[in-house]
C-alpha cells in the first residue's frame, strides 16, 4: 500500500475516534439558575397584569401565561460570531400571600441550542452568570404596581 492510502486511513480513524469522544449524556443542570424575588403589596390579579405588561414592554417572548401565577418568557435568540444560538429563559411565579400581598419570584437560566449524539436538537440549560435582567423586571413590576395605587 502506498503512503497516501495509509495517511487517508489514519485520518479517517482519527475522525472516528474523536467523534466517539463527543458522545456524552446531558449535563447535570442543578445550580445553573439564579433566583430573585420580591414581595409586592397588591392583589393577585393586579400583580399578574403588571407582570404581563412588563414582559410585553421588555419585548420578551411570552411562551406560557398561566392564570394560576406562572409565566415563562424568553429573550430573543442571538448568536455570538455566527456560533451557537443563545437565549435566556425567565420563569416567573406569582404566589399570593394574602388578600393584598403577593410574592414574585423569577428564576433565570441561560440556554444554548445544540445537539449531541445522545440528544435531539433542542435548547440546553447552561449556567447563568448575569441576573440583571431579572432584577430589572422585578423593579419594573414593583414600580408599575406602586404607580397604579
């Protein structure tokens, strides 16, 4: 066999071995999210409307809007240098504490779109490093409820 054929076989073998090394199970995502919360002095219905309004004003994509007090909203998908698509997921839970008091809790997690040999193409959670958007959402909700009084 010629040297050219051997080099092709070696390159193909190296690619196969490296592809096997890419197969892995999904990561353990515990501790990937950051949580912020605030207690507001408003009824549950007013708080729900204020959260919905703030999410729309911030141009977040509201995926789930549950009248029992749950919102799931996503930031716009973006790429960094034409690479992997990224977005931020906010899960907002409104818990009534009384007739005129509610707790608003926001859980934030960063997501990337990808696929491995063991998963389907989907959004995968990654550790969030900046929670400023959740803090801003909470302050906007509190401000909106304070001006409504």
